[in-house]
C-alpha cells in the first residue's frame, strides 16, 4: 500500500478503488479481450483475415501483438493502482476493527 493513501479518508479511497475497478473491467471488455480474440483469429490456419490464401504476413502479426501488448501494459498499470487502493481499504479496515 502506498504511504500517501494512509492519510486519505476511507470513503475517498473506496470511491477511487471502485472507479479504478470499473475502469479495469471496461478496458478488459472493450480492449484487451477483443484484441486477444482478434490476434487468435488472425493466426489461425483458416483465418478469415487471410484473403489471399498465402498466409498472414509477419508484419501484420507483429503489429497486432504490439497493440495487444500495449493494451496489456495499460491494464497492468490500472490493476496495480487498483491493488494499492484495495490494500489501503484493507489497512483502514484493519485499523478500525483492531485486527
């Protein structure tokens, strides 16, 4: 947990944790999962993207992978920030309950 979150009121930490969680879910549903499916479809032997029958070009696969990796890094950043907030909630609650 970040030391800077210790002084933030529990209510504010909970609100931000909820917002971040929703953003992670939204990013996964709108970006990471669809891009993963697109890459899967692209590299299948009978890919609908392979219109020529000659196979999908390496550069096309690299570009799709680069986009997918960027999306994954973005999701990871959100996840780590969300985890910090959730750990802060846990710490606040432990202090309140004395555990």
